[in-house]
C-alpha cells in the first residue's frame, strides 16, 4: 500500500508539471495511463509476493519450519516408501543402522516436476552423538565425520545410493540455538545425472534423538 501511494504521489506531481507546460490534454491523458499501469505493476508484484510466500508447518516432536507454499508435500505412504528404500540400500550395502527407530516427518519437492530441490525432515533414536560432542569437536573430529560419511556413500552407490561427485568439509552450525553437524556434498542429479545437486544434511542431536534436515 505504501508503494502504491508513493508512486501515485510521484506521478501526480509529474501530471502538474506537464499540465502547465503542455499545449493540450493529450499528455495528461497519457500520464494517467502510465499512472494506472504503475499501480497495476505494484499490485501484481504484491500478488506475486503472496503467491511465493512461505507456509509454516508444525511437525511432531515440537519441530517446525517454513516451506514455499507452492511446493508439493509428499504423502504418508510415499514417505514410508522412502524410508523402506533407504533401509534396503543400507542393508544391501552392509552398513549397520546407527539407530533403532527412524521416522520421516516431512518430504517436500519443489515444483514444477521434475523437481529441482527437496526438503526432508526425519528423526531417529538414540542419537550416536550429543550437543556436548559437537561443542567440543575438533577439526580432526569433523574430518572423521566427513570421511565416514563418504565411505558409506561409496559403499551404497552400487545398491541405489547417491553417486557422490565431491564431499565438502564438514562443519558445525547453530540451528535454533542448537549445534548441528552439517555434512555437505555434490552428487549426481536425481532426475538428470548431468545436472549435479548440492546437498546439505543438518544432523541435530536433541536429548535422546537425532533430527536430520536436508
């Protein structure tokens, strides 16, 4: 609304200038058209901003986040299939599950299809490291996390796991006042292997559970 009033005031001043110095009403008529056009542009941009706004999601376990309103939230059955496929890949790869209970809380795909981005939220328990472990972690510890993850990825590639192009340095970030282990890597694309994806996996230990956000 403030944008519209500012633009209207600006063009009304222009109208006064051109009115006194023009020889007819043709210029006034054109300026009024421009004014209406600019107001329409501001209104259109406001509508577009609303269409691309985020929506707030409350998940179980006190977890909440904002996602783009136009992205597609996958169904419960699809989430179960994703978990089952992940467990099968780990099992076939000979990788032992670090947790006994794994639950996919949210899976969101960017639109339109084929998707170019995804958001995933999962919880598992128990966590194999704590907030204290992350707070006291050294560069050597982070390098160990990074190499262990890379080895697991490589072991799972031939069983349907992601094809890793490059593993990026592990780091510690703060998420909602909690320390998070961030594992970043470049992988071959989900829909088109020629278009690589960058993945950032945030692993947040919280009491006895581990929250994974990617």
